[in-house]
C-alpha cells in the first residue's frame, strides 16, 4: 500500500522550488494557488505556527552561545522551548558528590524565562552517559540508590516550577531490548528505572516525567518493543511516567522508518504524551527537507504528540555539524528543511 503521507506535498514542492531554484523544476500556477490557499506567508515563524496549535517547537541550546546575538536572534524568534544540551547532565551538575553546580544551566533557564520559552530537562539518569568519577567508585546497592535519589531530588527541587518536563531516564536499553549494563543496572537491577520515576514525582509533582531513547522510531524493532512493554507495565501499575521522547537522529544508515507515525500512535495509545525530543536529519536540500516534513506530519497526526525539539539551532552548533542536520545553515539562513517544517502547519 502506498503511504500518501510520505509523498511530497505540492506546497512543499513550491517552497523548495523557490528555495533551491531550477534544481527542483518549474513551479506551476496550481501549486502557487495551493500555497496561497494554505495561508502560509514568509512572515510565519516556527514559534508562532506551533504555538497556534498548542504545541512546542524547541531547540537544543548551548549556554556558551547565549552571548552570540546571531544565535539568540534565531533561538528567540523561532522557538518556544529550549532543552539544555549538556548543562544538566550528571557530570556537569554534580561533579563532586553532594556539590551541585547549576550556574551554566541556570543561564539557559533564565534566558528562556525572559523570552517566554518553556524549558525541558534531559538526562537526569543516563546509563549510557558519562558520570562523575566519584559515582563510579560507589560499590554497594545502598550507596548507588542513595546517590541516584539524592541527585534527582536535588536537581528537581532546584528547578521546581521552572522546568516543565524532564527526561528522567534516558537510553536505558540496548538494540536487543535488554537493559543496558551500567552502574545503575549492576547494583540496582532494572528496578532503578522505576525508582527514578517515583523519586522524581516526589521531588516535583507538577513536572511531566519522560523516558527517552534513540533508535526506538521503528515499532517492530526489539528495542522499541522493550520500551513499549516497560511503559505499558508502568501505566498498569501506577508508576508515574507521563511521556515518551523519541531521539530521532536520522542518517543515510539510519533512515526514518516507514512506520514512524504508527510508532508514535502506539505509544500515545498507552495514555502517555509523546514528543520528538531530539530531531535532526543528516543531509541537505530536498531529501533532508522531506524527512523533516514527514516527521512533522506524523506528530500532527498523533493526538498526544506535544511537539518536537530540533537538536541544534544552526548547523555549526550541532553535535554533528559535518552532517549539516538542522534547520539553519552556518550563516543562520533558513534551509529548505525549515520551510518543510512550516509547510504542514
């Protein structure tokens, strides 16, 4: 069966023809009329367009870029949500046991609040991440559990009322669907995930609590099924999980799966919010733009999809800048992918 949502829209073809010129081909009057009737104008911003639908459009944000007016000009104009990219990771926030350093993250939160942006926190507990050396030296279940709970409670208490949602646990599963080996799993077993969510709820009852992971975009894959089973179990037993975040980092070797929209819908049917919590697409021009468009269409078609976060502002700010994966080029100009994100709204 052909999936028509995966075909380029006429409006997108017009946008890309105007953006890329002759490489796309002639633009018909019918396509121009379609765009006019769709109500899209050059004055639209991502921020205004998503906000009108009650959804967030976010960007991974780097605190050391906030002094760059070109960077903040795009950030403040185009996005209504920010996610500190590294500033809330364990080794950044608690480099020494019990000694918390919030300065870098506080700068981002203050900037967001001053510009009427929501803040989303990430990687409270990341089994695949880098943790402070002191944590690796803990050698008992009691000490690991106490350190984890203290970390969660301290961070959420500091940001209570300021950060709307949290990636409480991220990247806890392998591609086979097994729980990832880590200091948490070694000493606490897979129950550390449930413990983390319960601790987070106690620390900030108003925050939206999320699990997020990469390569869970294809519903039929073992890793996705393992996360789905965990969320279903948590919902059945009253474990406080509110949303699932999809870290959708698409490349030539990891393309967007054909069943992406189904994946979002299957998780949403469990009663959780879904969000594309990390989005970037390697490439350029029309192929890149079309994948961005398809992701937006999938989110719009999913009742509980609250929005998406692009993983960087400009290509030069991206964690994989060589792949030119985000919506603005190195000079800060909107790329065809930018217009493709606006097109379905």
